[in-house]
C-alpha cells in the first residue's frame, strides 16, 4: 500500500499502517477493510472454491477482529473467469462463511475478465467497535501476547501442496482460518495495540514495533505450537523459526500492560482460546529474539513481504 | 450479480436490485457500494490512468448519489500489473478525484497479478444519507425525470476510440463523468424512486419499472440532448435512440409525484443542473416509448447488459 500513502491523508485511514480504517459516525466507530486474494498468488489453483471463499471472508474479518470490531456486513467484488461451476461453488462458500461469522453479505459487483486472466477476488468488511485499538500503541513495559497457536496454516499449506506430511488438522487451519472476532472484541478495551498475524509472527511483530516506535523482545521458546505442528515438524529451533515466519495464522498479536494479564487470562478461559505471553516491549526500536535468556540472531526472512 | 442472489438475504442488501446497500447504524443510514472496472472491458487500454482512476471513483460515487448519500470515504482494491508509471499515475488520479468530490481515501489493498492478467480495479464507497430512496418505489401517477443530458459519454467513447468526430466536450464526459452528489442529496426527500443511469437510459428505466412493478412511458422527444451531442450526431430518432441506449451517463433517473415538480425545478435552478421530465409511471409493467403522442416500438437492445 506504500504507493497509496501520498494520497491518503485522512486521519481515519490511520496512515495506512493499520489493518483497517476507523471512521467515527454518529458516535459509532465504524471499521472498514478491503482485502483481495489472487489465484496463483494467495491461493492454489487446486484449492476448492468453497475454501477460497471462506479464506476471503476470514482474512477480512480478521482485520475487523484486530480492531475489536463485530461485523455489520460484507460486500464482495470478484471476477467471473468463465467457469460457472467454480463461481457457483465460490458463492455458496461466501454464503457459508458469512453465516458462520454472522456477517451478512450485502451485495457487491461481479466482472467478467478476459480469457487467461487470473481471478481477482475482493471483499470489503464493515464492522463497529466500542474500542478500536491501533497497531501503533505499544509502550515500553507492555507485555506481548498472541492468541492460539502459530505456524499451523503454514505447515498446512505445505501439506496441501504435497511438500509435507502431517495431521489433517494443519491443512484445515490453512483451508479454513478462523478470525478471532470474539477475542478481538473482548481484548480491545484492555490492550494498547493490536493487529492480526497474517504474514508471519516475526514480520508482524516487527511491524507493530516499528509503528509503535518501540523495541519488541520476543522469547522464541514461548511461541505457542500446536500438538499437530509438533507431530509434523517438531519443536526445535528450526521448527519454531518455520512457524514464526509462516503466513496465514490469522491470530491476534497484542501488547498490554502487565496489570492486564489477569483479565487476559480470564478472557482466554471464557473463550477457550489459548493466549500466550511471548515477550515484552522495551525502549528502543525493532524486533529482538531471545531463547533461554540469550539473544539469538534474527532470520534473514521474517515472513511474507508484500510486493506493494 | 444474479449468482449472489441466493446467498444475500439481509434486508440491507435491498435484494441486490438497488445501486447500493443501505445499513442503519446508530440512527444513521450508511450507504455502501463496490464497483469494479476491468481493463479492456470497462475502459480502453489507451485511456490515461488518471482518467481510469477518476472513472472508478465517479462510478462508485454515482451509486451513493443515487441513494441520496454524501461520501464518508473510499477504500481501493486494485491490481499492480508490473507498470510502476501506470500505477503512480492511477494513484495520483485516485487522489485527485477523491479531493474533487470530498471523499477521503481511507485505505485498501493492492495485489500483484501474474503476467498477462487484465488489471482489475475495485473501489468501495461509503456514505451517509438522511433519506435513501430505493429503486423500486415508483408508483402510478409519478412523473419520470432525468438529470443532465443523455448520450454524451457514449458519443465521447466513440470519439475516444476514433469511430466518430465531434466536440471535445463529449470525450470529456466519457473521460471524466461527474457523479450527481449534490443533486442526489437534494432530490432524495422528494422522490419515490431513484437510481443512476449507467448502462443506458432505456435499460435503466426498464429496470426501475420492473423493480417497481409499474409501467414507465417515456416520451422519446423529451430525452435531453446536449448541444455538443446534436453537433456530432443530430437529434433525429436514430440519434436519440443512440443516446438513450448508450452507457456511462452517470445521471440520475427518478420518479416523483407531480406535486413535487415545482420543488424539483427549484433544486435544478439552485444547482444549475438540467432536470427534465421525460415521462410518467402508469399501472402495468415494463417500458413503453412514445413520440409526439404515438407509441413507437422498443429497440431490440435497450443498453448495456451485464454478463453476470
């Protein structure tokens, strides 16, 4: 989105560094986001159209979750590429995901694209939030947390692509990510910064650190791995590195004052969702990794970097 | 959008027959629309990127205008196709159009597409409205009106494509459509139905008639043509037919009770925008054309039909 930066000046855009725009209308915080996925870039051509639709809905709702918003509705904009069966299954998938997350489909636009063009699938999600934590609010002294487990979807992609063997639950996490809507809304009043983890835990943590003008020290040993992930890839340092740099987690990364830890634990218990303290915010700038109290070097690649 | 109809059931979607979704939030009517344009389908590959951006903004704001809404913001979703100069000029054009219509750009998403794929450019516009007239509210006894002049952009496209010679103002109306935002907001409280004319006056009038369950009788001789259009194509029946079936007008078509005619005239004077009574709504169903009091046959093609 860097190319848009020069022309996007409204404060509601939050300088384009956030997951979504936040607009105040009649005292309500409206949260708006638009994410697109492209055939062959963001999903495998062999992926089921229902799963592609689910992912499109989930990635947008994950942006709402990161801003503490509940969904008001979805507007789809997508290409028809001459395969009516694919399109029908995609639309059914949109409907299924919309129902699952109580995010009504409100309309949209379809366009035909010339022969040979990649499918481009876009979705706008709108939600409302009582609190809409920004990405740039982390402060020295905060603890850094993440919901759920990390790296499952990345391993699942490798399984789906036939590059890895492992439990079916991992492929399911790649195929059907679950936006953390309830957790986002419950956490929002208690956190200083929140975002979703979509491009890899390390790269997203480094973005939150940069946006906040602070240093994030992440304890590598604390990165939460699932049992399925450990079966497929183990839990040594290379496995953790793979988990922490893989994309498509759609978990929430947040920073909160230490005195909120008890409340965060209560929310985790209530929702039955793991919430793990993985590090802390310090004076300084950038991301640092430690393991067993010793600093370890950052990998050369922190996660998925967008071309734009 | 027919394929979405089975899964879009929320009343805010207005059954997908309307130009936009209307969502009530904290007593405010939010109007949401998403329109896409595709290279080689909705614009000429030779069109200037600034003009393509303008058109993308204008077609979405025209949907807001049709629902009586003023813009709150825009969210862009577009493809990068490996031509940085094109992309820069497109983004500058987005900024220019956004400033012109006081519709702040709030963010969005960019995606890279594989080599050889057509550019797909999407935009979501959100606005708020005090009144949001639907497309389906026209009632027998209403008069049918249209803003501005009809057919200019269609002639302008032919000029831009080198198929016609004529005044430069026509090409300008194709290149830089002006969404009727002020007119839409001023008219909204006084009309029973309103929509924008994007696919051709006749096809859009037939859609309003069908949605309203009424018959529209349009007086062919009353269709407002510009001086430029008459210079290029004359004003005989074939010329009027060409005007009334050409797309990209982005004028407003509305139906209002006869007792509102005086108020409509005052609004037209205040805004300096032509508003022409072109027909009336009767019991029955469908579109009929008359000229000098005599019924004339409908052309076989009423305007631009979407593939979807």
